[in-house]
């Protein structure tokens, strides 16, 4: 009986061990399969453990690290580096590792659920963790349109749009603003900015006019290098944040009515300049950008002589890369490759062979990768062209320090919307203001006036001051932007405690006597890109009615125009005493009041013609 019980016990123990071994083997098999999928080690000739590979050594020259990493890459790993994907398209974040994606971006309005600076920092850090699951552990390039500060993030400093900085025409100011922008970007884990715009705006009806510095090529060229050095730092070999010179080339000269998008009028349209005209007016800013060491150039969505820029090998490769000596990488604009006439497979081949290095898809990355796998395998895209594109991308990533750079921490977020940066933005507002008219020498205003009446749709609206590309693609309306100050608030803070400032948005004042001065702050509602294409940019009937009411209720009338471009005000402006172009001043509206009350002089000059 005892022997029987011992045998039974031994059988139980043995069976338990078998069950344990069975489940352990299943777990190990799944782990192995996971490693196989993520590390691309199905080919046993590929080295899986590259933790000690030379490219991980930050003491080695960048070119040596690039070549070492390239030597270890499979075809699929190379192809993944060319894919730039909108973050919202990533439904399974393991795809970052599975497909070895090269970059992610936030399109305008694409933000984390927790849309705060901390939320952005946590989001970008989370995406980067998935690159650690790959065999090569190549970090992502994360990009965003921080075109007037890190304006995607509520609470960040929002600087004047470029048209205002073009009015200031101060390279040192532009450099300092871009340096501040870079710091606020890097604090959220973003090291690639889709700025500056180097377009030379020739048609103010274009909805992207405010993104440009000027209609004068010389002025754009003068500010181009300053913007790039501000973002990247003085030493372009070790950029702090990668700048993007856009939109290469000629976008500012598109023809009204040629937009391929049926909802637009001029944006994404046709450029019909001769090559001589294109080179004379639109190439110099990009030449200056290359000389400043810009790391990225964005191919525009426009056509030149019937050919999409992303398909133009002459301009992208022969001119930009060979003639100008551009060593960085070319990125296509939003869906730009797939706007080339033809099917997506052929478009991919055309764009890569033309010189596009990284493709802003921004969606359908699995199909893009499959198409590029097919076209490289059958020789339609030469191996040398693929390697050149990957080299350029890797060179940027190594130079940027992505392989070695410590991730930002919560402590780094103190720079977001800091007092120092807001003071800089306020300085920029002051320097960007242009005095268009002051027929009765109304300015500067006395801070001790008895009564000032203020009205207008843009008077107490910091969202409208900021314009498009602020939190949302088309901007925001209202006065809710954290930390921002409206122009009205600035006026109230500037005057003496004895001065009465009475505000009524539509100008319906009930006064016994006329006010000393009436100030009306009006302008355009926020817009971005082709949505802002407008046949006759002008003030609304409601704004004009408000101005007329205030004119009758005050002894002197000041009209401040908040807009992204000159507006047609020739007829109504005949009865206005003073007119100020404030452009899109951003979050620091007090800067307008600083000049209005004589604390600083008007120094801005028109960056684009404004007929009065």
C-alpha cells in the first residue's frame, strides 16, 4: 500500500512538472515569436544583438555611425525610415516597431487627449519607447508646425506670425524668437519644426500670406538664415531642433483659380514663372537656408510648369541637392506625393526617384511600405537612391543627438510660456506694428485721458490675435487661451487709474458727450491654408458698422487692424484719423498698447504693399 501511495505521489509530481514545462514552452515560444516579429531576425545571418555596435557610440563621427548603422539594415528597415505618419493613424503603437517607422507628426489640431505641455511630453516619450523594441533601436523624428511658437500647446508663448516679423525686419529678433520656439518644442520632446516659410508672397489673396515674411525676396532672404540659426543653433552640425525651409519652391507665385483642391482658389495651384523668374525671386531664400545649414527642406504642393514639386527631379535633385549642395533631407508636404497625377504605386516611385527622401504620407503607411518594397525589389527605385535617402535621414537623427539625447522631464516644462518668452513676444508685437495713417497726430495717446471707448470684434479676443495654426488648424476664437492677453487688456493696463476705459464690442455706446478717443480693433477671423483664399480681403460689414458708430461717439478715431494680410479699406478709411496694422500679434496683446501710449515708437515697415 505504501509503495502504491509513493508511486501515486511521484506520478502527480511528474505530471505537474510536465504541465509546468508545457506552459513554460508556450510562453517561451510566444516570446521568441515576438522577438522574431519585432527584431526582423528571421534571416539567421542578421545580427540580432547590436547593443555594442559602433553606431551606438556617441564619440564616433556622425558619418561613421551612419555607415555602420546602414550596413546592418535590411531592405525593410531602410524603407521604414522613409515613412512619416500622422500620429492619429497609428491605431496599434506596436506598428512603430513592426514597420520601423522613421517619423511621426502632429498635423494641426492633432494632439494628445491631455492637451497640455505635460500631455505632449508624455505622448512623444511613449511613442519613442516602441523604437526600443526594434532590433536597431532607431529613434523617431517627431515633427510639428510650430510656425509662431509651439502654438499647438495651450499655454505656450504665441509669437506674431511671420508677416508681422517681416514688418519688424529685425534678424536678431527673428533669431531669438526661433530660439525660444525651439526650447518650448524640445521641452515637449519635439525636435523637428516645419518652419520657417521662405515663400515670397506675390498675391495677398492667398490664405498663407501671413505665414510668409514678405512679398520682397530680399527681405525674406534677410530673415531666412536668422530663423534657421535660431531653431538649430549656431552650429548646424549639432542642431538643437531641426528647421524646415518651406515650401520649395515658388508657392508664393501661384495663379488665382488654379488650385487643384476644389475648395480652394489659389493654394496648391500652378506657378507659371520662367526658370529665370523662379531663380531670381524665389530661389535666393532657399539658397540662404542651405548656406545656414538647414537640415530639412519641404517640397511644396504647387505645380511648376505643370509638374508637381514632389515629382520634379530637376528642382529637387539637380538644383537643390547638387547645385546648392543641400546635405539634409527633402520631405514632402501633406499628402503631396499622392497628389502627383497617376496611381499611388507609380507616384511613390516618381517622388523617391525625383529626390524626396521622407514621405509625409500622412496616412496609409502600410500600403506605402508595400509599394516601396515592391518597387525597390524590382529595381524601379534603385538601391543607391534608397540608401541615399536613408543616409540623409540617419545623418539628421545622429546630428540631432536622438540616439544619445536625454529625454525631457517635467522640470523642463517651466520654459513653456515663461515670462522671458512672453516678454520677447511682447517686444515682437511692438516692433511689428505699422502706422499706416495718423492724419491728426492722434498718437501717442495720453495715459491720463478722461474717457476712452473701445470696440471691435478683435478687441478682446486673444484667439483671433493669434490667427491660424494655434491649437487647431484654423485657429481658435475667443479669449480662453491660457496666459494670453488681449489688446483690450493691454489698453486697460496702460492707462492711469483715473482714465475710464469703456468697452462695448459692437460700438453701441450710450454716452452723454463724445469720448476723447475711440479705439476700434477689428480684422479677419482666423483661417489657415486654402480656407483663407479670399478674392477680396476686406473688413466685414459688421466691423465697418462698428467703426462708424465709434467714429460718431468719439472726438478722435483709431482703427487697429488685426489681419494676416493687407485689407481693402480705401473707401471707408477716408474718415478714419489713425490706422494701425497689427497683423496677427499672437498671445501678447499688451505690445500694441505699449506703442499706442508712447512707451515705444512705431518702427515696423510694410512687408507687402497696402493701398490706402
